[in-house]
């Protein structure tokens, strides 16, 4: 177990380096500059800018400086949000995105597992067909269509819920964004749960559990779910990727000051330190999270040994 | 890799027949062919313990050609029969075909009937505003704009159809790019096996965990803004380059299960080069799952394209895709909801149908892969 974690961490570090190097390389190879405006800058001013940001140094010096900053977890100052370091921005935006993401995933887990299990218990029933058709709909409707439609119905027609803006954690403002974000997970989790449960429910150990005289409830909750949810656990890794692109869209639709919104703006503004900072932070977070999922998988599935 | 050390015995009907047909008399091992470990047979399998000694060139060619023919037609015909029985898959297929036809010929028909094209802004300034669906400028019923007009007075239907052209094109071309990369990668790793396989598949594992959408966003934001056409090509490449990983895994699995069969040995005995064995002999036999997965990749890629276009990083004016139309529509969603709803719903319907078609194809072509 310990060896497995160490081995994974050894693989993880170069991966983060590759992602950061790739991003940095793309930014450096791109034509144009962050300081270029419509008017041409006088050469003296341009030279001053280049000296200030270290652009007059050879590329390996710049690369080394960036990397040493990242190793010290100091991403420097943002170019567009003046007087704020990238770390400040991360500290400010991360809670927003994390709240959205965690709530959406929890909601999806509860609803998806519940309906997936129900559908698997009575395959080819009406309930099965309806929930699987809804799941397919959830996969197919893009979140940027779902979100505005929810706003249109629940905020602008029925006046039940606020349409946008961040207002702290327990707040009605979170209902619509979380629903929008969790729709696609809900759908995937329901499908995965159904497939996994169907497979498990036919297996011998479930027959044994039934033969022991356990109640159906115990058979499902104590025995079947543990095996049936394995596909859902291994989905958590790819789910993070969807989460990142999902939060970007949801934060934009609902005007939330989250990480994704800032990332897009940083790209449009060519705010290099902020881009690198967010990419580095997110890749480290994703990789650590993936490692945790793999470790958890070993605990849940007794067949896996490291 | 464990799969490589213990070649599996195929129990499919076509192969057992052919194994019975080949005779053990001609014990020729072609020169230069490495000695291979014996194939481990399970109880009940009729198979030669040393297939390499059972291979005579003539035998294999005729036997393989014959069984291949019979198996080929029946596989596809069976799959078609199963697909037709699946109502949802047929529904998906009909809708996809209808949308493709509408997208291809629709704009021309609209131009002939009403004179509107996707970028035609009416010269009369009173018409430069957003009319609701099926409404004439004076508020009465009219068929001229079945989906209404956008804020510049352009016909929404024509724009949605043109957007569909680009969205579908991005979906299909990026999927082809991912097919090319995924098949080459997976087939090479699977066929060569050993260390090469380990390294190549470890790279795939590593790439899986990377938040690649962020890199795609950086790529498009920094390189895209030069010309709209270049942006579209960049989309093809970027989306294709990030969606080949699962394809590589599927192809590798297929190739590993195929590569120890006798027709590969026959090809090697005949002196066929390794790339040719991979692409002419192995890949065509692995097409079933590849087609299924490609059908399911198209909607995923289209969704990614729409996501990028929605953020303003994908398809740029004067071109439009469903994502960029939705981005345009969302700005006025409270006043002109049809500007968002029509492109959005058309896109959702297309993805819905493609997903159903893909699921149906999977059930039909590969019952073993079926998730009940």
C-alpha cells in the first residue's frame, strides 16, 4: 500500500511538470505579448517592461525562474488584477468553485445511486425506462442550455429562486447552479450504478446472502451496493475533468466569482502568472484526488491488492 | 503484460471450424519466425497444441479466406437485425439522418423559398430586430421564419442549420483524428507487446489524469484569434488530440486477443511487414468495437466544441456552431428566449439521438460489451 502510494507520487510529480511546461510553452510560443495594445509602445518603455518581467532573459532562465516559483508555491502577481497575488486570487475563488463542485457531486451521488439501484432492481420496468431516458437526456443536454432554461423557468417566470450571483454558502442562490452542474453527473452515475448493480445482483455471493435468509434490504444495502458501486468510484477520476469544464460554464452563466471564471478571463487577458498558477494548482489537486480515489478503491474492493 | 503471456483460445464458431480444417501434416516453421509459446487450450477446445507447426501456407489462406467470408457477412447482417429490433436505436438513427439531411440541403431550400441565408441582414431597418417564431413583422402568423430571427433580423432556422453543419463537421473530423491516433497507438502497443506496450500504455494512463481541457483552452485562446478558419482547424486538431485515449485502450485489447491467431502467423510466414500486419490484417478485424466507440465519441466531441464555442474560444463569426449560437442567445435569454432555445434544443436532440444510436450499435455489434 505504502509502496503503491510512493510509486504513484513519483509518477505524479513529472506529470504536473509536463502540464505546466506545456502550458508555459504554449503561452511563450503564441504570437503577440500581454502588454501589446493598439498603439505601438515607444522602444524605451517596451524595453523597461521586458526587463521588469524578465522577458529579456534567455528562455531557460525564465523557465527556471517560473519553476522555482512554483516549487515554492509562490505564483507571483497577477498582471490584470493589480495589487493581488495569484495566491490571493486562488484563496478567494477556490471556496466558490469547491462549494459548487462538492454540492453538485453529493447531490448527483445521492440521486444517481438511488435511481440507478431502483432501475437495476426492476430491469425493463417503467421506472427503469423512465429513469434511463432521463439519464440519457442529462448526458445529452449541454449545461449551458440547461442552466438558462432553469433560470428562465424558476427565476424569470415563477420567481421562486434568485437567478445569479454568489451569496455565501447556505443560500438560495446555490440551488440553480448546483442543479445545472450536477445534471450530467447524476446521469452518468445512474447509468453506472444500474450497470454495476445488474452485474452484481446476478453473482453468487448475492445468491448466498439471499439463501442465508437476509432481508432484501440488507442484501442490497450491505452486500450488493458495495460491489455495484465500484464503477461509480472509478468514475470519480474522469468526473473531476467534467467538473472543471462544468464549473467554468456554470460560473459564467450564474456570474459566480469562481476559479473557472477567472481562468477564462486570464486566458482572454493573457494574464500569464494567473494562468500558470491556476493550471498548476488544478493539476496538483486533480492528481492528488486521483491518488485518493485509487487508494479508496483498494479499501472498497477486496480483490485489489497493491 | 499478462494477456501476452497466456494467449487466449478463441471459442468463436468461425475459428474452431477453421482450426479443424487445417491439417497438422505440414510441419513447416518459416525461417525467421520466432518460436512461440504453446497456446493453452481449455477443456473442450479442439485446437492444436502447437499451432505454429500446423500452419501450411496454402491451407491457411484458403481456410482463412473461406471462414472470413462467411463470418464477415453474418456478423454484419446479425448486427443489423439486432439494431433494427432496438426501437430507441432506430429512433436515433432516423433523427440523425434527418438532421444530417436538413443540415446539408436545408440552407439551399430556405434561400430558394425566402431569400434568407445565415448571414443575410435585411436591408429594411424595420426588419433588423428579433421576431418570435412563426411571426410576421406585423405580428400575424407567418411561415417565413419558423424559428424567428436573431437581433440582427437574420433567419434563425438558416443559422441553426449552418451551425449544425459546423458542429457535426467538428464532431466527425475530430473523431476521425482521434481514430487515427487511437488506432495507431493502441494497435502498435498491442501487437508489439512487452516493454513497448508497457511504456505506451503507461503514457496513456498518465494522459488520462491530466486536466486537458485547460490546456485546450490555453491553446485556443493564444493561437486561435488569428483567423476564423484557422480556429476551426485548431479545434479539429485539439479535440481529436485529446479524445483518443479510450480508443487506444479498446483497440489494444482487441489486438491482443487477435494477434495470436493463425492468420497473423500466416501473414508473418508470408513475409508481411509488421506495419502491414497491424493495419491490413489486425485492425480490420477489430473494427466492431471501434465503430461503436467512434459513434459515442462524436457526441462527446460535439459537446466539447459547444463548450469551447460557448466560452468564445471555439467557432468565431462569420461561422457559427450550436455552441456559439447558444452563447449569442444567452445574452438576451430573458427577452428573446428562442435565440437560445432553438440551437440548444436542436443540439440536445442530435446528441440524444447519437447516444441512443451508439448504445444500440454497441448492443448489436458486440453483445459481450453490452452493459445489460
